């Protein structure tokens, strides 16, 4: 019998559709072009369109509708309220984003922009995670996948950054903590880019454990060093795993086996939240994963949720900019969440990320050990 998977989606998130350059800020345009040339050296800047575009979602939805998965239940999210957004964001920042409703323009020189439908899209994206954790808390299901945009993990409390307006997963975690009473929430961000916004929001919070595997600096956004382990009472509750470009499926499985699972077993979370970026897929041209690797991760993280927190698991879309890679990866993940066995895992003959994962696991060993005693805030994480 298939496991129920709640899939959150609303077509109004397609209304977020920034495109083109900003003629009023030529210096920002130059900075954006330089960033694109660095990350995507073969891009044609004359015909370049914003990579965070509506067909990211329609590719996933079309694939799911054309090949229905037993156990999937489609859910409509409610927009996040101002109160819910302010659990993770400054009130002045929320007011600023809301004031942009119906407008177009760039908010940051790293390609973050709004179009007339962006504000409601951002509220729905954040609201998807809230709806998912509320449904899970009410016993409607144990697993959920949120098909959302704009993404969220680059947005700190007080600004837009990296395509992100509201930090969807941070809003979800804060709601789970402050409205639903979960004492310990764990986040794993497996997007290719470091979730600097999520790290910032929970950096001093010992109730939210954040593990983040990502391409090492100076890759965008240039943060996520091993030594960034938290502040104050939150020291030891922020575990970064920087990996080299070109890393494949074996690298992410190693992150799970050597860092995520040991940290989770020590921390004993009541809820698992996954920032699910599919931009490590080889079709995004920076890393070398494929959909079999994502499916294997979904299967392993589901088993971990079953072991530790009665199956409570929410996976939320972050990055991933190739339509085929998004569709294939999301479909494979949702199949795994629904309980379909994963029979194939493609691995590189020599995965370049394996040594980096081992180094990160050794660096974080003391912090992980301290989590089991609730003493990570006083742990010496230097090795």
C-alpha cells in the first residue's frame, strides 16, 4: 500500500516572472552578468532570461499529472499571514515586500527581482510549508513535498537575495516551533548553493539544527565554511559540508551517512525539513548528480524520519534550473516518499566529493557528539 504524500502547489506561483535587465541600475546589470559568466560560462547574455522562471514548476507538475503516483494527494496552500512571515523575518522587511505587490523591479544585484505577481507567489510559497506541517501535525499524513517558487533559502531576516523573497523553510520551521510546539526541528539543505539565509536566521538557535551541503566558496553565495558552526547558544547547531564542483550521487549519500544521520540521531528532532534543490543534477552543468541519487536520498531520509520523529518529513523545492532535471528529480523523489523502492543508484567511478565529506564529518564530530547531551552550545568545534 502506497504511503500518502501531500503535494502542495498553486498555479498563482507562476505569476512570479521576473525577466530582462534593469535599465535603471546599469551597475547591477554588470554585476549580474559577471556572476552569470562565472557560474554559466557558456550562457549567451544577449538572449539570457531569468533562470528562476515559471516553467520550473510546470515541468514538475506536468510530469506528475502525466504519470500519477499512487499515494499523492494534491493540496492547495493558503498564503502565509504577516504574523507567520514575521516569525522568521523583520517586520519592516515584510512590509517592504508587501508594498511591492503589483510592481516590477530588481531588489538586489544578484538577480533577485519582482514582477506584478511575485508577492502573492512568495506568500503562497511560504504558506505551503506551513500548510504541510499543520497537516502532518493533525495526522493527515506523515510526508509532504512542496512545489514552490520563488525559492527561499538565500533570504535572511531582513533582505531579498539570490532569487529569494521570503525564506520559505525558515518560516515553516519557525511556525512549527512557535505555533505547533515542536521543540526540536532539523533542517537539511542539500541545494548546490549554501543556504546563507537559513543559516543566518537560526545561527544562534539551539532548537533548530541546520545541516547544509553545498559547493564550497567562492561558489555563490561564498559562505558556508566549515568553521561557521553557530553563535552563542547555537554553537554546534550549524553544520556545513562544503563539497567541490563535479560531485555526484555518492557524495550526497556520504553526506547523509556521515553527517546528517549521525547528527539527527544525536539531536532527536521532532520534525525533519529538507531544502530540496535539484541544481546538483548534471544537467545544471556544475555537479554530477542525477535523479537516482535524489530518490535514494528521499528513501533514506524517509526511513530516518520514521525512526526518529514518527515519519514527520517535509521536502520543499529550492533551486534547480533545467526543466528536465527538475521534472525527473522531483518525480523520483515523490515516488520514493510514496514508498516505491529505489532499485538504481548511479555513481561516478571516482566521485570528487568523497574526501570533502569525510573531512567535514571529522571536523563536526565533537559537535555531533555534544548534540546527544544538549551541550553543543558549549562544545569546542575546532579539531
